C-alpha cells in the first residue's frame, strides 16, 4: 500500500467524520476546542497540585507540565508542519470548498501534525502517570480524544494529522514523566510511591482531590452543550 492510498483513505475518513447539519453540534465542537472553557479545570488542577505537593515540588511540576506543552507544540508546529507542508483540509485547493467549517474557521496553512492532539495527549498521559487513578486516567483519555476529534469535525485536520499528533503527545507525556521521576529520585524526593490507604492514590494524591478534578471535568462537559445551545442554536 503506497502513500497515495493512505492519503485517499485519510481524505475519505475526513469527509465521513467532518461536520454535520446541526448548529447545536457545530457549537459543541467549537466551544469544546476552545481553551477558555477549560480554565476552571486548569485552576482546579493547579489547586490539587498545590495541595498535594510541597512548594518546591509544585513549581517543579509546573515546569515539567510547561515542558510537555512546549515540546509537543515545538515538535508539531515548529518542526513537523513546515517540514511536511501538508495542507489542512480547509486550505487544500481540492477540499477547501467541500469540507464543513464552523464560522469560517480554517486555521493556518499546514496541519500535519495536530498540535491540539499532541498537547492534549501529552498533558493527559503525564497527569495519568503522575496521579495514578484509573477513573481519572480514563476520563483524561476521553477528554484528550474528544479534543482531538473536534479538529476533524471542524475540518482543520485529517484523521492522520490527529493520529500522528496523538503519537507525539503520548511519547512526550511518557518521556517527560520518566524524566520527572528520574530527577525526583536524584533529589531524593520520590517518597509518594506505593501508598496503601484507600484515601490516596498509589502516588500519594488524595482521592477526594481526584474526585474534585472529575467534578470539574464532567461539570465542564455538561456546561458545553448548554453554552452551545444558547450561543449557536439561536
């Protein structure tokens, strides 16, 4: 199977998954992909990190998370996009008038790989490994996958862009976590492992704080359709 076949499959999948005839779902995807809607969840995450770590650990974690975002964004936007020069569907001369867009959102010229997918999965994997709670891990995967899917729905990325971005995010998230653990071990601060109490995760985060994160996440999930209904349906 040659590259052109993969490209044809990618375009076919895009046209099957892109857009809909529903203003409501257009609004849901547009709101979901916005950074602003996730600010409450980010603030709750910062609170959880502050509460469950000492001051030095907290700022070190912020540095590592910033490193995840910086590295995924650099690999995706600064290296891959200009190197591969693959047009976004909304910029491709063949498809730009076929794909559905929302409010004429078209993005910049090149789309391989997806920075949204890379950033989302990078953060999700890092936090999954850091906190070590099964329900939270599943929820983070759902959050990242939905964030990535919105880019296909909005027509600004092919599925192949998303898969490649996801791979970058997973590798960077895992790699930065391993680096975090290595440095913590060297600093002799790695005392949060193998907690037994059912009030804490295996890495020592309070389960009650994990529930707080879940409430913030699923509360935002529930809020998005309401915002969409009143903003886009009328």
